[in-house]
């Protein structure tokens, strides 16, 4: 399982997702262009000292990502057809999250193998990107037995 962020806008969110990926042993794909410079100090501040413990792959664009993605593409979207609690994850799924400001374009929706939504209390529609990524990743790892082994 891996997380992919489509053209993320906010450096701090990317850093927080990096930290989650590091702690749970999950690689991260970043699909450019991003809404900030990669060397933005907010990325490092949010990722803290976990930044050296995460595998990050940067893709120049959507086409480059698609050529290398592998696995089933699971798009998390407010327009999802399947609620998170009803979705059956697979160990090689790529969990794709859209831009904070705009989600993903129609061509990305069309390419997704599945469209999943995190159910929310009306009239609210979305959570912070890093919170959403952690919720979905936790459920995916739970279902597939992918949680890292605890060390004592």
C-alpha cells in the first residue's frame, strides 16, 4: 500500500503525510506540480525528524505517475461511490488524494479503479488532507494486515 498526493497545495500537509507514512512504513508519491517549492521549510517542520524515514518519489506530472504507479488506484473523493467502511482494500493499493483546493480533474477520476468517500456528518464535506490520509491508510492497513510490527 502507498499514498499518492496529486498536485498538493500546502507544504505543511505534505510534511504531515510524510510523517504518517514514515511511522507506518508506507511509501509516498508526490505528483507535481505542487503549490509550493519542495525546499519549503514548512515541509520539514511538519515532517520533523521523520523525514529521513520515509520513501518519497516525486513524479513530474500525472502521466509520469501513471506509467510507474502499479497496483489498483483508489481515489479518495467527496464524489466517491463507495463509503470507506464498505470498501475492500488490497495490499498493493495506491491511495490517491487530490489537491486541497480543487481535488482532481475528470481525467484522474476516470482513471481511478475505485472512488471512495469518507462519510461525514451533514452539511460538512471534507477533512484536512493529512487527517483523511491517516484515516484511510489506517483502515487499509487494518484490512490487509499491513500494520508495522511493534518493537519493544
